[in-house]
């Protein structure tokens, strides 16, 4: 009998714990903004992290609709981080391209100066 009472109490606690997860609306907003920002700098579906971010955001939105707020929060947090990584990769690639162009110009100028002497 005591085992049944203990099991019932444990089950009740688990249900109460699940019911207390608030909707992660703030996190969802942050995630949507992070994905939009990544797109704005040029991240697209060709970048693996951007694909992951979009899939995880969709999953978070699905979980929100199902009121599975704990999973929604987890997927939204992961999607935000993936989007930020995708953004960082795009910005790094753009910076590297600019650096390569500057180095090419410097080399060209050095050659021109060397030819003049």
C-alpha cells in the first residue's frame, strides 16, 4: 500500500513539474530575431548551422503549439545558438575575403614600388 501511495505521489510531482514550465515566449522572440539577423548578414540554407537553426526553430514552434514548453525552450535555445554561429561564420567569411583583397592590393603596390626603384 505504501508503494502505491509513494508511486502516486511521485507521479503527481512529475505532472506538477511539467505543468509549471512557463511558455518560453521571450526565448522564442530572441530566437526569431537571431535567425532574422543571421539571414540579414547573408546566412542561408547552404550553411549547415543555418539549416539546423531553422529546423530547431520550427520544432520549437511546433512544441509551443503542443504546449510542451520545456522542449520548446530547449529547441529555441539551440536554434538561437545555431543562428548566431551561422551569422558568425558568414561575417568571418566576409572579413576574410576583405582581408584577402587588401593583401592583394598591398602586394600589387609593393611590386609597383619595387619596379620604380
